[in-house]
């Protein structure tokens, strides 16, 4: 893998992701020459993570850079890219990188048309915008996307990822929306699910809900990552229809906001347990009927 030459890096903008990746690139030997930041939090973060780096308007940041890092929200990436291109901030030979998981490189078309090399580098982790994120980069993967057929571009993206301490994973342009949906479904909905579980316990008078849940959920996560559907346990996977009926009744009475989520996930558990050979067809049909009809007893 070819190591990129030392690059002048411009960070647009110095949010939680941009400030950390800018610092990671600086640690790898590149030079962060400018960053943009408007909010007070961004200014403080830049001072902490990118000391001595001047804060300038986005177009000035891009003009100074060999590598332009667009660490922007999904919905602002396209208009910002178009605006920078219209302002003449991109040039041939630049590397223009964005960090959005939802987009591939087509969103960078205005920069590509001016001769820039487009890359999407999405770190698969959450960011606090602090120095500990730099160390966490060593255990995360980065979804890398380059233009189709541009092997040199893929190599540059992978080399930059390795320099930042992470592991590159190639994500084809066409797979990018599905890739991001999968990550959001897992990470974001996991938080919602765990928060709902803790709230159910607390409202039922159970103290130290998080401490109670931590070993159970940590083991469940570890098991499914190691063993897939074979890790399924619990009343649905066992075909304990009576227990599931009790759950539905209690949730309908005491936590009506959670009850539909329980039923939806139970249906998916039926499907996965059946496909894995853990749940017989008869038991699967009984639980599915119970979930569909919302009955207390089978």
C-alpha cells in the first residue's frame, strides 16, 4: 500500500469528527493548515484538538489544502460541495474527502469535475471530539469508497485510513445506502432498545437497572457477533408462547409505547430462530398468531 505524500490538510468543519480526524492526520505526519468552525463548541474543540490551526471560512480552508476534509452532516454535504466548487475552492490534484456514512463519492461530483480525487471515509464509531477518540480509532473500521474502477483512489483511501490507525473496509458506491442503514439500525436502535429496557426496570421499582443489564446485554452482543442466530435465547426462540403472551399483556397495560416494538422485534426473532433451526414450524406459527392477534393466551 503506497503511503501518501505529506499533505496540507484543511478541515471543514471542526466538529467532533473533523477535529479528531484532523488530529489523527496530523499525528500521521500531515499538516493541518486551516479549519472552519463557527459555533463556540467548534472553536473550543479546534483549540484543544488542532492547536495553532487558524480558523477560516470554508472556501479559504479548501484553497489552502491538498486534502480537503469535509466533516459535515449528511444533508449539508452536497450544497457545501457545490458552493465550494462554485467559489473556485477546489483544484485539480486535490484530494477531497467526506466522512458521511450515507453518501458515496457521487456527492462530490462538483469537485471531481474540477480534477479533484473524491473519497468517502466513514469511521464506524461514535465521537466525543476529545483526545481519547484518537486511541479508539485503533479499534475501529473505516468504510472506504472511491470512484468505480479507480484503483489508485481506493489505495489512497486505504492508506489514509491506515495512517490514522484504523482498518479500511471497501464499500462499493451502490452499497453505501444499505451499509449506512445497517449501521444506523444497529447502533442507533440499540441505544433506544437498551434505554427502554432500563426504563421498564426502573419504573417497575428495580434499582441499578443499568448495572443489572450490563453483563446480560454485553454477553448477548458478544455471542451474536461470534455465533450469529445460534446465539438466540429466550421465550420466543424456545417457543414459550405463554410467556410471550404474558409479556404482551403486561406491556400493553404498563408500557404501551414499548409494546409495539416488542411485538415487531419478536416477529423478527421468530423468523431468525426458524431460519436457524431453533424454532419448529408449529411453535413459530403459534407465536406469530399470538403477536398478530395480540391475545393474552394462545
